[in-house]
C-alpha cells in the first residue's frame, strides 16, 4: 500500500474529533474510510476488538489514532486515515507526578516535509498550506537540485523574506534535510568534490543560523552514485562532521 497516496491525495483526515475513549476514537476515525468508499459501516464495530488487541498499532500516541482497513468482507481496499481525536474537557490536559513533582503529559507535534508539496509553490504558499492542513511545522530540503542548492547563497533580503513568511504564517521551520551530499559526497576520490561537500556543509550551518533553524540533518553515507569501498569510508571519516553511520537513502 502506498500510504502517502492514500493519506494525502484522498484527504482522509479527521482532526479535532470528540471522543470519550480510544474505542470511540477508533470508531469515529473510520468515517474518512467510509467517505472514501474504502470500508463499510459495519467496519466501525469490527475495528474495536483489533484496537483492544493491538492498541500500540492503532493508537500511535496521545491524541493520535490511525484506524486501518484491509480487504475483507467489510473493507473494500487498503486505506489508512490519520485521526487526531480531541479528548473531553475533563481529561485534558492531565498531569502526572514523578518524584513528587507534577509533570505535564507530553504533546505530540506533527509537521510536513517540504517535498509533500509541489515545487512550484513559494514559501508563503507552502507554509500557509501546512497551517491550513493542521500541521505545526515544516522541514526544509536542500538536496542536489540546483534550485535548492541556490538557497545556500540566498541574499540578506531573501533570508529576511523567509523569516517574515515563517512569522506571518505561524508555522515553524525547525530543521533542514541536507541531502545535497549524495551529489557531492565526502567520500569521493575527487578532491574538488570533497571541497564542495565541505563548502555545502559550512554554508548550510550559516544558513540555518540566519533562518533560525535549529537542526541540520546530514546524510549518513560515504558515497551515493558509486560503490562504497574502504577508501571512500576513510575519506568520509576524515572529512565529514562525524563518523559514517548508515547507507540510508535520503527522502
């Protein structure tokens, strides 16, 4: 199942659902499946026993449920709608005690990756859409594309315009996914490529400071478009900000 397609293209969302408990939240969360024709009405009752048995799967976190449908007699096709139930006023917010001190219940925040939207949108449009969809933040991408690499050389006015857009929309951009190093890897045999990798790293840090971004997410592979060897790993370990971790592909 392509979860992104089922979730984003079909707009199968349910935000601010009033629910007394997780059973009711699961039942009400099935409504988007019914609206999309992915499940029949009787699936509401069928999902409750599964919620009881597999609670960590269906109820992902405080205030976030994800009922699911699989092809059977009451489900027409695979679909996964995220649901954000709003608990009764009497149960929110609750606190717990640890070592005699009151502690508030942790809050789960959800955001979007920039590439969830068409590249044709500008930043005010992306941020406004993120807010309208009910998300709280967005992650910026600086990948190997020239258009996104150009952000490293934003002028003072361009950086100021970005900060103003973030402030006006009220949607934070707390992180940058820096995947440009797959085109310019630290493990490359070409000294010019490694020099460009260091330049990209330095400019990304400078940009993050200017934009108020707290985290720069780095690629954890030595090379991307060529075989990994002991030499590429050694160069990566020498020139990159930290030791190699995994060869996971960027988003």
